C-alpha cells in the first residue's frame, strides 16, 4: 500500500487483530482499534497483545462493543476512516451450540451496525473475517469459494455464512467494497489460549494429559499468523471487483495426530493423551483451495507447519522466561 490509510480494526486487541495492527503501524498507517475486552478468555492477554502498539503515536484505542450502535458511531464520528478490517466476533464453534443467541447478536447484529455506519459516514472499504467453518462437513477434496455452504453444522458457522450474505447485500445496495476472508485455523504467537495448539502446548509442557477428540485423523489446514496478516493487507489493497470471498489457508492440511507429534518433537517431550469421542459441531477436515487468493491477491503462504510450531513455541518460552 503506497497510500497512508487510517484503518479501523474491530477486535483489534485479539490474536489476529493485534498482529495486524502491529504490521499496519510498521507500514506507516494509522490504526484505530475497537475492542470490548470481553472475558471469553482472560482480558489481560489482550492488554498484553497491544501494550507496545498503545505507545505508538499512530495508534488509537476505543473500548466498546459492536453490538452497541452508539459505541460504533463514536469511532466513526471521531475519525476519518479509510478502510475497515472487521475481525470482532464471538469466537468458538463448541460454545456457540450452548449460546446461539449471543453469537447471533455479536456476529450478525454487530456486523450490521458496522455496515450501517459505513453507509452513514461514507466509508467504502472493508475486509471481514469469515471462517472455514462455513463449509461444514464438505466432502470435496479441496474447499473452493464457489462450493455450496448451505449446511453449516454450528451456530458460529451459520452466523459467518449469514455475514457473507449480508455484506453482499450492502455491496449491492450501497456500492460498498467488501472482501470476505475465510480463515483456516490460524496459529502462532498470541494465539487464543482455548485453541488446540496453544492448549496442547501448555498441557504437554506442564506434564498434564491432553484431550484428543476422535481417533486423531481429523485434518485442519493450519495457517501461520504472519501469512494471514499478509493476506488481510493484500485484501485491503485490492480494488478490482467490489465484492469477493477469499480462502486464506495454509495449503497443507495436518491431521490431529500429526499436530500432536510436531509439538512433541519441537518440545522434546511426549504428550499424555486422553482419547475422547468427536464433539458436536466439529468438522472432519478443512482443506483450503487458495488458488483464487493466489491469483487475485498474490497470496502465497510461506510458513510450513513445523516452522510455525517452532516459532510459536519459541514465543511461548520467551513469555515463560519473562515471568
């Protein structure tokens, strides 16, 4: 991006959002963050994520909730926003089964609030986090953006599918330029503590058993955080078509067993495994077809799974040594 932008990042204190904010600041852009610091996981972690960014002169933080239109409007009213990266969402497949209404409020109503303010304040550009979970238990060898996604198997997935359609509607009616990014299992430094790689690493390091759901054959297309951030920025810089859906994946799916073995190898420590049945809402596999993002965005993930795990565990050890 040659132009200097003021970019609003919703959910900007989280794992992906804070990593994106750091990169945007390094590139010379101005960053405005809206985050509600909810307690889905310890809010102190989010404070730590943004500690360095907060002292940067081009960084501005708003503590507010996308479900509250007044919180959203305050940000738009007080800043001349050039582009939005909308990452704020209620995360987690399994918890969405227990609290579907909460997920609908945050992920659907919250997104409509953002779109309404874009319309009101004439902000034309947004990249938004969708999810590989929209594909459900897809039987295709690879998941491409033109596949049928009418069979989500969790409320979380259904809300993300709905967001894609709502955003298309606003593109069609009001000429908003919106790019939906289907993320495939993002991992790396700052990963949420409830996600498998972080959780398993912590438990193996502490000599505690890990819960392995199913026989270990489920596959995930793990994507390293630096590659995801590069893909997001490419979408912000893309202006050709007005509305698109892009898969942002790692391109090389890894089984659950292989994931555990890789962590064991890098840590030099064996896991104690507690095998359990598959859980409702979990999909069998995610396999991204990234050819569209490669062609239109120049997206080319460059971090192998093993290298990504090495970098993640190195970051974990730095944190442990600092405490």
